[in-house]
C-alpha cells in the first residue's frame, strides 16, 4: 500500500537551517522508505508560516492531494509574532476539522521549549516566557478533540536541548541537520503504526 504523505507547517517543514536532506518531513519520509514503505511526499510548508497561513495557503492543496498521512508543525512563529492564544486555538480547530474528512492519519508536533534556544537570549522574554505552555495546551486539546496523534517535542526538547549544542544551526533558531534528524527520529514511533502495511 502506498502512503500519500502531506506535510503542513513552517520553516521546520521546509528545512531552513539544514545543509542537506530537507526538514523533518523529508527525513521522516526517508526513514519510512528505508523500512519498506512506498511513500510519496507533498511538502506544503512555508518559511515564516503562522497558523493562519496554513489555513489560507496550505489546507486546500492538502485536501486536494487526498493524503493518507498528514503532519502539522506550527506555532513557533505564532509565539514570536504575538498571535493571541484563542486565535491560535481556533486556527488549529479549523485545520483539524478540514482535514478530518480526508480520512488521513493526522499527526501534530507541539512546540519545543524555545526558551532553551540560543536565539532566546536575543529577543524579549515576553515573547515566549509563559506562552509556550499555553500554546502547547491548545495543541494538546485540539489533538485530543479531533483524534490527532501528538508528538511531544516540548518534553523531549527540555531533556535533550541542554545537552545538544548541535541541535540548532548557526542562526540559533532553526534546527541543524542533526536537529532535524532527531526531530524525525522522535516522530517515527508515532507515525510508523499509522501508515499501514508495507
């Protein structure tokens, strides 16, 4: 059975910061192919995307692609740009409601603890302090309501970021090749059982 994988999200889907191999969707797809799945990938991620950009620029194409697997990674730019929590939650709910009728397996990653990123020292702390957790709570709530499978990047990041100076690329914000590899590795155990027989 062939897997039709559609990736939605921001620069982490695009792979900004990587020197090769793309972002986490390409790396996740590569791992699944290596394990024997026939898989096509449509990556609709956009650098700088916020939740509203997914709705206006990515959702229609995602649905038209007739996906069997969808991943969504969004929220970091919403934090930096001051999106209101309620607007973020409503946007996530709209995305989930639009994708559900496709019958695809829906996987969402939450926001890593960007307070531990090198760039956090260079931006006002009010942009992220006390905001990451409520945004992730919104992600968890929408995922639970709509039966989406959630990968907890936040908890994992609090454990590995203090030990992994190589996770970020030179800008201190986007992941490096090693960071995207780890991201894909964290998603694989959740995604693997959802993609059906090889």
